[in-house]
């Protein structure tokens, strides 16, 4: 697949659509190498990954659900959400937690560090899509809660970027859709 084909092929694939088939470790390593080629301002390379596979996925999602239970008021808590978080990765081959590790160079704005990690995630997503590997970028549950930062021993300045669920799927690859027309997004200046 060419890069252009991969860009247009890439979709968010729900972990519910995964078939449980394992992705080879070398492929995951290749995806992480692709992430490592993302651009940064000042060679800060702020992306950090925790890769879960096999039974470690269930252990993490279970602990994520426990974090939700422990940090959600009784008015907001629902058992359905608890179970959704707990079982999100049941059919995934790998789950990658992605962080932005804030560097020590104060000249690099935090926004640029976050942008660089988003580029790294997109590299993983595009390469995975080109291999017909499904990926889901999840920021639900406790991902943006301070309890998650504590769970991963992140500092205040670091950022939890999301959970990437990866797996193969037997279902038809979804079609993309965009809602806002290009004319609203692009301004051409010709003179
Ligand atoms: C920063 C970010 C966070 C996201 N978080 C979620 C999420 O929590 N749940 C979800 O279903 N999709 C999430 N997505 C995926 C989007 O829903 C998905 O990319 C969007 O629907 C467009 O679909 P497509 O990627 O297949 O074109 C996230 C995407 C980004 C870029």
C-alpha cells in the first residue's frame, strides 16, 4: 500500500470488531519504530509507550475499571460503563498506553510536545492500517483523569495521550465519513 492509500484506508476500528488473533511481536516493534520516526521540535522525542499483551491486557483494563469505580461519584457511576472499560480489550491482541513525557527544554512549548506524540500515534495508525491491522485510539474512562497519571507515575507536566487497542478483524473495513465540508476548513489565498 502506498502512503496515500494508507492515509485514505485508515479508520478507527472498534475493539469489539477484533477477532482475538495475535499480532507478531516483530510487527508491534515495527509499529513502535514507525512512531519513533515522528518529528519533534528540538529532538525531544517525548513519546513513551507501555505495551500490554496477552493476559496483561485484561489485568490493565480491570485495574482501569477499578480506577473508574474508585474515582467516580455515585451520581455519575454506572455499572455499564465499569463493564465497558473492564472488557474493552478482551479481543485485542495488544494495548499500548501512550504518554507525552515533558522534556526539560523550556523553549519547547508543551503544545508542540503533545503534537509530536500525536504524530507518533498517527505513524502507528497508518502503518497498522497498511497491514490490515485494526487500531482504536481510546481516550475514554479515566484516561484524562489525574488518577490515571498517578497509576502510571506521570508528572503533572506529562500527558496521557490515550490507549491504542490493536488487533485483526474479520469484519468489513469501515468506510470513512467527514461531516464538515472542505470549503469550511480551507482558505485559498491567490492574490
Ligand atoms: C485524540 C483522539 C482521541 C480519540 N478518542 C476516542 C475515544 O475515546 N473513543 C472513540 O470511539 N474514538 C476515539 N477517537 C477516534 C475517533 O472517534 C475517530 O478517529 C473518528 O471517529 C474519525 O473516524 P476515523 O478515524 O475512522 O476516520 C479518538 C481520536 C483522536 C484523534
